[in-house]
C-alpha cells in the first residue's frame, strides 16, 4: 500500500505539525481505508493561529492594502483555483465519497465566488449622513469585523468554506479556518493557491482536528471577533451559546427538512427529476435535501410509479467514476444513523416502498452504501418527517390543497429551502410568499449561486451567505462625527437638538 500523505496545517504563512505532534487519519469511504493523516491540533495551536490572524489584521501589509488590491488578489485566487479544479475535486471525493460529477461541478464553479467578491471589494461604501446638527459633518465607515473563525462541514468542503473566505477577504478580515475532521485535505491544498496568489502570511490560517479540541477553543478565543459556522443543529447550538459569552458576531448555516411540493398541474417528468435531485443526489448528504416530498392527492399514485421507476434505476458505485449516480454514505457513524432512521420510520408506521437496506457490492454498492429509500404513508409528525437524516431517505406525504401543503411544509423546526412544482404563476408566487424558508425553488431544485443570498429561517440558521448581503456579515459600521462649530455647547447636556431647524 502506498504511504499515506501526511498533511501539515497552515499558520502564519508556514506549514507545521500540531504542537503535540499528534495526528489523525482521513478515510476514503469508498475504499474503506485511511489515505492521509492530519495534525491533531488543540487549543495551543488554535492560539498560535488566532494570534497570527490578529497580527495580520492589526499591522503589516494586509491593513495597508487598498480594497482595489484586495479585489485583484481575490481574482488571482479564482484564476489559480480554476487551474487546479480537477485535482481539488478528486481529493474531495476521496475524503467524502460524494460523486466526482458533483464535486468537479463545484470546484469548476468555485472561482466565481472569488471573482464576485473580488469585484465587490472596492465597492463597499459608507454614507454621508444628512446631519440635523449645525456645523456638523457625519459619515459612516464600513470596516472589517476582525479575526473570523470559519468552521465547515464535510459534505462540500471547498465550496461552503469559500462562501465564507471570499467575502471575508473582500471585507479586509483575517481568519482561522477549521475544516471538518473528515475532509481537511482540500482546504489545506487550497492554501497552496493562496500562497501562490500572494495572500500575506497570517491572513488565512488553517487548523485541523475535532470540534471540542479545535472548534470550541476557536469559538471562545478572545481575539476572534466573528464566527461563521456551517454544520449540524447540535454543534450549531453549542457554537451559538459559546460565542454569546463574548458577544461575537455569528452566522450559522445549519440543517434542513425541506419540503418538495408537487401540485397536480406540474410537469410531472420534470418534477420527478426534481424530487430525485433533491434527495438522492449527493446520497442525500446535503443541507438542502428535499427530504419531504409533498404530493397532491390526485397525482400521488401516478407520480409514485414514475419516481420509484427512476430511483430504482439509479447507478450505485465508485464515486470517482463519472457514470455513478449514488455513492456511499461518508462516515460509518452517518451510515448507522441512516439505517437507524429506516428502523424508526418503519416502527412509526411508514411504508417502505423502495430500498430500506444496505446495497451489496453485487448491486453496485459496497461497505457504506444504503439503497435509495422511499417511505409512503408518512405523517408529518413522525420523526422521519421532522428530523434531519442527511442520507438517501425520502418521506412522501400527501396533501389536498394549497393551504394544507403550506401547513405541512412549514410545520417543522427547520426552514432552509423549499421546492414548488406548478405551471400556475399565481400559485407559484403565492407559495413563495407563504413558505417559511430561506430559499424557494419554483420548478427547479438545488440551484445556488455566489450572487444569491443563502441561509435559513428558524433552526436552519442565522444570517445569510452569498450575494451582496453576504459581505455585510463581515463588516462593522462606524459613525464618524466632525464638528466645525466654534461653540462646543453645554458640556453637561447631550448634543441632541438639531440646532438649525
Ligand atoms: P457537524 O455539526 O458535526 O460539524 C460541522 C463542523 O463543526 C465540523 O468542522 C466539526 O468539527 C465542528 N464542530 C463540531 N462540534 C463543535 C463545537 N462544539 N464547536 C465548534 N465546532 C464544532 O456537521 P457535519 O456532520 O460535518 O455536517 C453535516 C451538517 O451540516 C448537516 O446538519 C447539514 O445540514 C449541515 N450543513 C448545512 C449547510 C448550510 O449551508 N445550511 C451546508 C452543509 C451542511
């Protein structure tokens, strides 16, 4: 067996091991074998990285760099990522077992985040405020929030972390990134790009390791001003609570239980494709999974026949193969969780009409494969309809009319996304307004862009990434007052009155 690649973390522009010298393994879920080792960092490594980010924020070339120069740097990063897109995608597939077709689509599109926010860097403007006070000039400055802690999950490592890195760099922040312990390799490879592009030392740092050992010390570090977290509900809640202690700015991108609603006037074949892409693409391991399929009663049986026929033909296999449509579940723990939820759904009375079990090697599967699984007869109050599984399990729930569809769709703690399939413009517009979720797709699903705000209602998160609003999360607004008055006024009274009205 070839020697495992030993990665190093990236702190203050240099590669190094964890202070303890400890390492942990990164696994290839399809091969079911470790392929690389990562430094197992702890609080002392976090401290080094945050101090480096703090120094880079406070002095040296980074705060001196003009916003226009930052923009050029971001665009250079985008160009260099484009040259490495296939290499980066292959590494991600090796770590998370998702399909090469999906990961390559992501890494090929990745430069766009750096181009978009590179373009925005020198268009962040303050305002001149029409002052109500005589002889007073009042304006605002938009300043970078400071050192940011970027914590990301394993399902789309480079893309989801770049949703944070690109606007933060454009705003002038510095950062410490903690990738998922399951998928650290691609972020560390990205640091070569940043180095080559000329990002000054300390501006971007990466520490690898586990949530309690690295994530928590990062979130609670006194010199971290903002936490941008993408991950599950439980860790998200801990991060939010820990960050509250020192009033850090927080954005949270969490889980979902997104409804995919098909009306009787929808183009059925397109909606079947949409439903498949919502739950079986990425083996259901996506925050925006359309894990609840709401079907209008009148089309339920006809639609289910088509859906089962398409889903049962999905090709399982090696995720590095472009022909594969369903890959393995990423981790053994996640695999067990998926199987547990199949049991829970059955025990609660849902009817399994497809899959519901592991897929053997003869069926194209292997060690961590679960067959595309569909349950009908699901009630929205069942656990399978309320809790995020993060696997290839679809719950089908019938509804009578628009009102009932809205009631069922909104009756979950999450609010990340929703899909609506209808040919009626009126119905589409009304549904888009009534659904409580951060993204609504009409006659499409899983479309994202650097230009469009993304984030959740309710337990799906806090704040938005992407688009113009995405950069707001990395900025503070400062109000500056300049007086040209000779008379400084009564020192014992606030300066309230307009003075010139
Ligand atoms: P996770 O919550 O287990 O881990 C996410 C990250 O948080 C990892 O880097 C982990 O090490 C770290 N972490 C864990 N505990 C921590 C703590 N106490 N303090 C600080 N950091 C901690 O999530 P996961 O299993 O890697 O990813 C799957 C989850 O992510 C799903 O719930 C999915 O819906 C969600 N997700 C959300 C989005 C979104 O944009 N809304 C996108 C992708 C994934």
